[in-house]
C-alpha cells in the first residue's frame, strides 16, 4: 500500500507491504488464530499430555502482545475501508 497525504503513519506501518484488502484480512485472521494459540492452554487442561506438547506457551505474555497487534491491524483496516484506501490503490495499479 502506498501512503496517501491523509493516511496516518500508524495505518501505513500496518499495511505498508500489503496491497489488497484480501491480504489485510488474511493477516488479521492469521493474527486472531495465533492469538488463540497463544492462550496458555496447558495451564487449564493438564490431563492431556499431547496438549502439553502442542501448546508450549505457559504464560500470558505472548497473548498480551498479540491482542493489541490484532486490534491495531483491525483498526487500521477500518480506517482504510472508511477512507477508500483500497480503491485508490487499485486505481493506481490499473486494475
């Protein structure tokens, strides 16, 4: 995505290497999935040994980092949607 004159820098940083809305949505859904993975499931379900091997995270620090990042990407997506950023990008690329 190219920076426009009215685009805040925090939106540009979120999507500087993503050119389409589909790519931005894919990143947001990936962040949501990883955020769910980052919940320390092994603290709550101790009876399953395979779970302890699959979910190696034992504290909330990764989840505490992933949650604000996911919210930042989602808010940035909403800003671009409200300010027709994807349409500007598509018209500049000739699509």
